[in-house]
């Protein structure tokens, strides 16, 4: 069965009270609409049509290349949104899956099971439903045996119908021939003056066509997001899922409730992660690492066997066996080779640091190439910026940089060179040379008394 998904992403989301379109608000670091697209792709639904409206250009910048785009210039209900997508449906398509762009908790296996049930039963419509302990506010599913005969909204439900706990989630499978034949029969004869997609259930029943339902095993999957409170609830569920996935893969989380791991983060087995760690973006962490408290990694690659404490790493690469922190900062473009030591209050930016080199504490290294087995003393600064341009510092293998050194770029320190503490280096230092720049000591006795 060929299936095309229609993603409803045109709403303004006024309850979010935001300039950003609702479906672009992020849960676990990923826009809600991207969660929906990824879910559909994982379920094997390749053809997708996104119906955009409010903030359409912004949403298009996210979904472009992943779905065909149509626009709903007036928001006249869910039925009207599907009307905009109808001309873009492939002629040889069998099933139309309609799904909201603000449902980040749906799983791929749920979508697969819904489509399979729709196909197996030959339904005109198959609804995704769920049982809610407190169904207040939801549309109730009315059944006659297995046939769904109606969806009754809360405001229209009588006392008996309000007791029904099976609710409509807003996700549907339609037989495409049925959908295209009867979509034009929808009207706006209702309080909201909108085209309701759910009226197609009534139409199917009028024509004695089968309408079925697939019941969610996990009610949480049905949750949509309409405000910031619901967004935080969705975030919490997604975070718990990710932590469980990571732990089952062999990673130790000391306190999962205080660990924030992004949707696309990958972590190798036997890595230990302490509380208050935030891992975001496309971060990849290898095996046998210890990630201490209060670390944050963004779009970075971390090798194996590292010990990293209270450190921020963004868009950088770390090799194997490194010791980093506490209070270190690796900024974008940094690459550490194996067995590098980056100590407390060290900042490294857009620099390469070779194998076995050490920058133990209180230093800034920017726009630099540091060779292997280099020792950079406390308080060293690469002076890479003259107020207009950035310049490079090169420190070659085996060099020793004394404490409180200023390296004024562009400058090169050759192999095995030695810089005396307190020096300001403005010229290249030859291989194995000693460079010292210090003023003579002047002592004026009894100066304080005078």
C-alpha cells in the first residue's frame, strides 16, 4: 500500500505566545515538526506533504527537501487544510495519513501499526485513538461494535457520552479514493464556520463504509502541544525515552532525571555520565569516558577513555585518553589529539593540539597549531587579534612555554624551543633555542618610607 502523509503545520499556535510558529518550537533540541517528519520516515512513509500557513517561510526552511509544501492562506479548519494538499497527492497513492505537526511523541511503530490495520480491514477511515483516564476536553469515540460511528466533542457530548474514555488523537488514515470523492462534501455549517475533517466519519457511515480505530498502547503518544506547559511535558517524556535508550545501550547515567541528552546524540558503551550534563546537537561520544558534573557538549565528537569535568565543548573534536577541566572551554574549531591535558580555566579556540601536549591551567590558546608533547605554562596567552585581523600561532613539537607568556601572533616557536616565564614573544623562536624577554630588576631601598 502506497501511503502519503499530510502534515498539518499551518496553525498560529496563539497559546504559545510566541513569534515563532508553534511547530518550530523545539523538544529535546529538535523542532516538533521535525520529530513528526522523522517518525514518518522511520515508519517507511516516504511521500509527505506539509500544509503551511502562519510563519510559512520559517517552517518551509525546516521541512524543505523533506516534504512537498502547500500553503493554507486562510485557516478554515482541518478539512480545509487537507483540501489544499489534495491536488498534490500522487495519482497512484492508496492511503492518506493525516497527522498534526505538533505531535512529537508519536512513535514510528505506532504509525506502521495504524497503516497496517487500515490496510488489513479495508477501511474508508481508520482513526488513531487512545484511552484517557481523564478524557475531559477530548473528542469521544462512539462505537457500534467495532465500527466508529461518530466523534463527539466535549461541548456537544451528553452525560453518557462524557463517560466514554476512548478519545480521538487527531491522526487518521484515509482511503485516498474515499477522501478525494467526499472531501468536497464538507461544509462550514458549524459554530466555528470551519471545514471539519472529522465530518468524513459521519459521511462514511452514511454510505455504510467501514470506519475503524487503532488504539494506542501508550496514551502519552497522543499528546499534542498547544502551550509551553505541554511543551515541557513533551520534553520530559522524550528525555526519559532517550535516557532509557542510552542506558539500555550500555551507558551509565548516575541520575537520568538530571541528565539532558539530545535526540541525535550517540554515546558508546561503558561511558559514565554524572548529573547536570547537557549533550546537544550531533554530539557523538565514544566508549569508556567519564563525563563529570556540569558539562555541556554541542555538536562535538569525543573519542574513547576521556575524563572530562565541568567543561563546555562546542563544535570541537577530542581524541582518546584526554583529561579536560574542570572549568575548561573548547570553542568551535578545536581539535585535540590523543592524551592531551586541558586543565582548569583553559580556553581553546579554533586550534589543533597535538598528542601528549599539556595546557594545565589559566591559559588562552586561539587560532593556533600546537604540536605534540608541548607544555604550555600557567597564564600563557596567544595574542591572536590586533583589533582588525586574526593571526596564527604555531608551537612545534616538544616546545616548552613558561608561565605568564604572551605569544604575539603571527609567530612560530620551533621544535624543542624553550620560552622563559614572563616573556612577550613577538618574533619566531628557532629550534632548541631559549627565548627570554625580561626587564632588569630595579630595587629602590627604603622607597616605601620615603
